[in-house]
C-alpha cells in the first residue's frame, strides 16, 4: 500500500513510526476513496465541491498544489494552506509570520486539520497528514494519499480544467513512470526522511547510501535526455522535483544528507532549475514555509529551532537544457 503523504512524525508520534533497528517506517494513508469524472466512485468531479488542504512545506502536499496550478483548477477546487509550524497538536490553521502566511479554515473555522480527520472517522488514531482532499457535500475526507490525489487532478477534472491537454501520466509512458516512481520514492523521496529520522548509525548509513546511489543513477540518466522519460515532463519529474527543491536548503544539513548537494551534480542541478522555471511552478514553492517547518518542527534534530539564513541559491540561473 502506498503511503506518500506527510511529511514527518511529531515528537509525540515519533516512536510509532520507528522500527526496532532505528529505521523510519512511514504510516499508511488512511482515506483512499476517489473522485471520478463519471461519478462511478460516488464522488463525481464537480466544480466547487472539493477543497484541498495542503502545506507548502510538505513535499507530498506540494505535489497536489502544483497539479492544481498546472492543470488550471484554481476555480474548481478550493485551497487552504496550513501554517508551516507543526507541534504535537498537528497541522494548524493560523495566521503566522511565514511568507505567505498560513490561512484560517474558510469552511468550518477549524483550528487544526485533525478536526477534518475526526469528522471523517471519530476513531482515527494515526498521524494527521497532508494533502487532504475534502468533499464539502458529504462532509468527509475523500483521500489523503498524495500519489492518488495527483492522479485524480491529472485526469478526472479535465472537463473543468483550463489545461485538459496536459497529461503527466500518458498511456505510452506509464510503465516507465511507474518503474521510476518505484525506484525514486523509497530511495529519494522517502530516503531523505529515512536518513534524517534514523536513530541508529546502521539505519542512517543504509538510507544515505541508497539515497546517493539513486541520485547518481538519475544524474547519469539525465546526461542523455532532458527529462526522466525523454522530452516530455511527466509525473515522475514532478514527484522528484518536490524533493530536489528542498534538498540543498534543508536535507543536506537538517537530515544529514551531505555526501553531495544537488548543486554539485552536473545534470541534476540544471534539470531541477529547468523544472522550477516552468510556468506556474515557482508560484507553488515557498522556501520560507519549507525552512520554517523543518527547522522548527523536529526538536529531536534541531532543539534550538534556529532557522538558517542560507543557502543562497540562484533558481533563475539559465538551465541550458532546452
């Protein structure tokens, strides 16, 4: 079962997602219903019916925010951004000092996203994660699994989207995309968390070794093609980008993923800038949210909660991969 929502455990839930070997074992997503274009799932695609709760700090949730923007669904699906700081009470709706600031919940006046989980399942006892796709008609969470949410946004709302012609999971590339996801998710997307949350040297060493072996493979792959599957941007690229943009600002230092920076890679670094500079992408990225969340939310890793000023990165530097 996929479990690509999050991001990371709070101090209170830490032990529930750690193995006896000191390995981080992410919990499974709890709500797995689907919106369909024809309504056969019981959740038909309708304008104004669904609302996305997300964090600009979390790479999983940022996938959904990005897809909403790229597909042109801003007038179809509502969006509320939670505050980047998350304590043991979980993701919160509050006006803070972040840029852009966190937002109040416009639908129910909730203080915490956990209220959406309890409204859906009063017995829910797991970690509250983002993104959440909420159904205003039935008053419940449809789905909190990011890999499934972006597939829905990719195709099921095409009749309502401004850019239905964009398909990031085309039929002729699905086998390649699935194979790439199967390699990238455990080693890279989740690999940075496996490295950062490891509580034993053995678990950390294994995770970091896997992480950089995979990054090295992708750098070599990108030496002969512009994007992961060739000349088209696909789901595999967008899923990878959400980790790459956080890598040098956060994962290198905070998660001890410091064998190399993405900026040190001959092909991965221009590729990352290429994706970041695509129309609409930068608008969905907040480095302020990213740094505030990671450096203030994990007291076991950064007990002082000091947020570093750097690194200085020129995201607008020409990528040269045209």
